C-alpha cells in the first residue's frame, strides 16, 4: 500500500502555519458549539480532534477538517427534538454515526455522485444556512429572549420586542462585529477572531457585567487533557440517524468543494473518496473526544494556505496547538461572552453572500433561478435535515430534466461515403430510409423524450429507420421499451428498425431471445474502428431490403 506521507515530510513552515490556524480555530469551534445549541466546548474538542486525526488521511493535503457552520446547524436542527439533558450525548452519537456513514461512502466510492448536486441548489442551500445563522444568532447577539420555530421568526420576535434587548450584551456583540470587520482588513486578519473574543471579554470582566451570558452559563467546562469516551447508545433514535445522514451529505459535498479550491501544491490530483474517508475518521475521533460534526472547511483551509503550510502537517499541528490552548486556558474559555461568539458566526455568515455568484446563477436561466430560490426558501422554513432532502431531490430532478431537455435528434443523409446532418422529418414516407443520430442521454426521461421525437410511421409503407448508437456503452430498460414499441409500429407497416454502431456490451444484453420475448425483431450492426462504417453498412442492407440492389 502506498505511504500517504510519501514526499510529505513535516517542515518548520507547517509547524508555524498551525499557530494562526489554531488561533482562528478556537473561536470558530466555540461558535459552532453555540450554533448547534450545546456547550461550546464540544466545538473546541471537535476542532482539535478533526484537524489532528482527519489531517492524517486527506488526499487534499492542505484541507483542514474542522467544525463548519452548515454541519453545526444541521446537527442543532436534529437536537431540537431531544431533551436538553440528553443533547450532549446525542450530539456525540450523531457525530460518530456520521463518521461511520462517511467511511462507508468512501468504501462504496460514492464520491462521483457529488457532481450530481446542482451548483444552484448548493448555493441556495448555503445561502439559506447563512441567513439562518444571521437571523438565529440575533437574539444571542442582543441578549434578548426569542420565540418562534424557525430562525426568521425568532429574529422577528426580537425586533418587534426591543424592550427585551440587553444593552450590555448588544454593546459587546456589536463591538465584536466591528473588531472582526476592522481587523480582518489589515495585517491582523489571522487573529481577527481572537481579538473579537479577547477585547470584549476583558471589557465584560472589567465592568463586572454579570448580565452578559458567558460560555460557562451553557455548562461546565472540563479541565485537563480531553480523553476519549464511549458514546451513550440509549439516545439513538430514527431522527438522530436521519440527522447524521443529512450531516454526512453536507460534509461530503462541502469537502468536494474544498478539494477544488485548494489543489495540492505538487499538482497531484485529489481523490475524493479518500477525502471522504479522512473526514469520516475525523468525525469518529471528534465523537470519541465528545466533539461535534466536522468536515472540510473552506475558511480554515484558506487560513492554512495563507499561513504558509506546505503539507498536511499544517492541519495536524493546528490541532495540536488547539489542544495546548485548550489545556492551558480552560479557565478563560468559560468567561467568553456569548454575544462575541454570535458576532463571529454572523460575520462569517454574511461573508457567504457572494453577489457575483448570485448574479451568475440568476443569469443562467429560469431553471437555475428556480433551483436557487426553492432551496433557499426550504432551508429558511424547514428543518435542515428536510432542506437537505429537498436539495438532493431537486438536484436529481434537475439532472433528469436537463438530460431530457438537452436531447437532440438529427437525420443523417448519405452523400458518397459521408454522413451529413439534416432536419429530422416528423413523419415517414413510403419506402424511405431515415438514418437518425441522437445527442444527449437516453436514460429514463431522455428515452421518453426520444419517443416523442421519433418520426411517425403511421400511413407509410415499408419505411426503414436506422438509429445510430455510436459511443453508447449502456442502456436502460426504458430505452429498450421505447425501441421495442417503435419497432412494432414499423413492423405493422412493413418497415424495419436497424441499430448501427452498437457496442458489444449492449448486444450482449439485448439478445435475440430477449427481443423475441418482446415480440420484436431488430437488425444490429456492431460498431467498428472506422466512424460511420457500420451505419453505411446498415444503409446498404436497407437498400437491398427495399429495392433488391446495392447503394449507388
């Protein structure tokens, strides 16, 4: 087995790059815990374990496996149905199940299916996630009570009941946002999140503002080195399994996007299934260390790259540095004001609104606009697990619809030893030979679309249709049904259906016995190495059948 660390020796640059990654990872991890509705320390543990254990196996060498807003929100959506006292245990178990599912996906080589998730659908989902984060964190930012089943309603309740806002919390939260925006535009952008934590925390402690909620209010902060723990299987439920699968889909699709945005420095290609496995290992490790779901993070990977990391050791070292920070500064973690974590989430979410991307999708046609809008609204109004289902289902429908819409059927006329494209007639004529070529998929909806575009043989005598299948190596049962029906219609008027350019694999499936069972007879002309040769041979045979002589 090839050593995954071949040519990947650790460098001083990797050790140094881990420091800013850890500094940025601490507040991001805590903020993810807040987003999931659990003690923020779960995010810290996940950020540490995901980076360290996940970093060892990624084929995208600079990818950082850590907490992400989308996976945190999906996990939090699942936990709303679970009793508060069981949520920590349920989160840990959900993370472990998601990790196992990711490894299964890697073993089954499901990475290729991520390309079926429409860009418009994924953008709509991520924008919906970003909007949910901004709206959902507004009550925490302002220290106000909220009511409502979805984030939008909670934000509306806060805005329509301004007397519930705590001015101290609001001041701390807004100050944190200002610090984030200002610091991120200068040389201190790598420590912007840390600055947004430290300065407001110091202000709260200096003025003794006990009214401002802190991390310690969300639960006890364990001290010392975190140790592995076995999960509590008693909290396993169907809803938790569904949530774990939703997290799996989100993490894997996002991870594929990270692989595209952070190519390997040596030019080697990323292997998406290996990245699946690495993220699965990262989640299992995060779960065992009482963490939450992790995945390839675009933002944290960008920090890893800009900090000078050269190999996967940059991610591994950032995990080790987080462990050092966690052990050394456990007492200070509990004093961090919750509004500052909300501020970090809101600023990060606001950065997801890419106007140029929206304009590009909006200008790509009604299908893209519909996909974007439907997914966005579903993410705002439905639980994240349901929104993921809507997005995946919509992607598949769009794929099938696009295949059907892109189908083009043309006629090929014989001119000497050449085949020239022409317009396909709607009806066949007596003793006519029509050669057809099809551009597009012939699976499912594509086959049905072809059925509507085949020339009508009704009223014609002895027509022959030659369908060119060059380059097609597999076919569907729907396509066989369509061709069998058309062959029978041709037979009824004394005609015949020919298939040219047939791949041996298709012929091995469509045996004479199979066709006889369908009550049809079709002439086959296998593909050769010379383009058009089998089609011209079929044309010559058709002329002999019609006229009893060869082609002129």
